[in-house]
């Protein structure tokens, strides 16, 4: 199943938003290793942890949610997303 995910680095106090057709844990390993030779953004830290995930019906829906989260450009929104699971459910309904 596809997922939209957010990972967080405590060392850099930074969030990264992405989508994947893999399990988020597997995708995290790819971010932490040199699996992607051209990885740029996540190379700034080596302590990324999964912050939030949501399972989607398709990679297109995961992409729409990813775009929505990136367009928000808001740390507070990401924090609220984790605290209030109903926000994720509303995103699924909105982007189906």
C-alpha cells in the first residue's frame, strides 16, 4: 500500500515530507543509507525518525497529501497532524 509520511531529525530540528509505495520503515532505511546516490535533503542528518504516516489507496492520493503538506509550509500544522489523527482522516476524504 502507498503511504504519505513525515520524518523528523532532532539534530537539525527538520521535517521531511514524502510518499512511498514501500513500508515507511523501509523507506526510512533508504533515507538513512546511500541507497539513493543523489539524495540531497535528507543527507543533512543521520538521525531521521518516522514522525507521521498515513496509508492511502493509491500513490496518486499519497502524492496529493504530500503536496498539501508541503504547501502548508507549517511546522505547527505537522505537529497538529500528529496530535490529532482526525486531520489525517479529513485529508484522505478530501483527496480521494
